[in-house]
C-alpha cells in the first residue's frame, strides 16, 4: 500500500535488527492489546492462561514482576495492585460481603483499620479488633459469620509478633481464611504459606522498591480457588499498575538481599544502642527480648528488617518528643519505609487505639543505608532535646 506520511506516523514499515538481549526486563507500556483475528477477541482477566487481552490486566513487565514475587513467596499466583492499601482492599472486597464478619489485630496498619470502619462498615461487614498476642485464643472470637482473619506480624508501629500458625489453625478449623500483611518481612523473612496463611499481601512500595520512588502492592495466594476469587474482583475494580513502577521494582529485587542484610545489621546495632540509653524505657524490635512476641519471631522468622519503635521513659512532654525528632539531621520525617534513607515518626497512642497505651512516648524508626555510626551520632546529639526546657 502506498501510504501518506500522515499514515506512516501510525503504521510504520521501518525495520530494526532483531535478537537484542539485555539483563534488564523490557518496559512494555500499553492499554490496547492487539488480537491476531476477529475471532480471537476476548476480555479475560487471567492473562497467564488466556494470553494478553487488555493493558489493564498487565503487560509482560507487570506479569514478570508478579511471577517473581510469587516465586519468592512460594505461592501459587500473585496479582499486583497500585499500592499496599489497594492490596488490602482487594483482599477484603474479594473475600467479604454484606453480613460477613472479619477479625483484625488492634495493632493493624491504620489505613487497614480505616477501610474496615468506613467502607466495609457501609457495605454491611462487621469487625472485631483483637489483641494481636491472642494466639490460639482467637478461636473464641470466631463467629458463624466470620469469613476472614487478618494478621500483621509484627504490628507496623507497636511491633507485636503474632502466633500466626496458632491463629491459622484455629481459623481453618472453622473454615475461615487467614490473610497476612507481610510487608515488614519483604515477603521473604517470614514464609507465610509454610505457617498456614491463605493470602499474603505486601506493599512493594517499601523494601522491594527500595528507593522511595514507586507505589505498588502485591497479593499472593496459595491455591487456584482463591486466585479465581481475587481475579474477577480486581478486574471490575480496574486496579491497574504502572509498567514503569514494575520496572523499578524489578530492579529493586536484584539488590533486595544486599539491602536487607545491611539494614538488618544496622538496625540491630542501633536498637541495642538505644536500649542502653537512659531516655529509653523499651525498644520494640522483634529480634530483641523486650519486644512482645520475641520468642515467636525467633521461632518463625528468617531474620529482621529495619523498622522498629522505641518507647521513651515518662517525663518528656509531647513538645519535647517532637523537638527531639526535629533535631535529627540524618533521619528524615515521613511515612512509609524500606528505602535507602532513614526515617522517623513520633506517634501518640492515647486516644482509642485498642493497643497498649504508650501515649506520646512512642517513636518509630526505619533504618536506611547510611553509616550506622553516623545514625547513632545523630540520635545521640538529638536525645538531649527530651530534657531541654523552653
């Protein structure tokens, strides 16, 4: 066909050499997926089985990341979401309906709690927030209408390590599913499926991404039946992910082991240093005996990551605690974690948290890749703010 230059802009016959190979996974962007014939057109969401049908359900880049996360977590299938909270919502909306009941640890990630008390409540789902250290005692809280038990181990701020196997056994005896937010472990430090979990999610935003420059989540399941419930829900929600973000996460995976190893060692050194400080009442790091559930961490986990909290001794006002945080020069102030930069946030748990009352004395740290000695020096120069008046 003799084409005008206008048409050539869209339908080009230009040729390039074939056979290029690279260590990097290509970034495939696209919304429309082309079909070879009119009879082959379909709208299946499961592109691993049906082939590519529409960009909303993924490109080769996004499916590559999903497959690698699934492999690391020893699951059957993984679906990606635009963030960790979207992963939580996908689990809830796939497995809960009007009249159902869900059990959630009181120490749960706050947006998970907010989703439960707002959207799910509006849709007729009831919830009970349980003591995260309840273990097998959760059996007493399971009702006839209970469909799902959420776990988060350790808790994202107060760091309680849960007895996930005991909770899973109690739930499965009543045919109740168990979901785990496994973000603290980056999906690799705690083997969720080996410990009885049915559905695991994590915010790939954090350790997998590793550089604070992307938003992604993943949901992984242990069998086909659960996958068949998740997929249609994700399809109608239109929960698409960016191939560019997936490319960054694939790059992050390559250095995850090295980053986690350094961060674990650095965080433990800093946590132990803080435990000896007169300003600190308690260090909530799962690898230390002072943390609730430490024995469970020792039994079930392969290692620790870089997020932990400290409880300051009574005495400093909230303003003094905030002054201490503001005085830090290397620790940046901000939510999220898992990147190369150390972060810190002060919390106030005086009002209706359902958790142990630490009031304004709780401070959470996320250790990055700076020199451990420099981070300790930064903390040391800022701690006097806790006793400075005026």
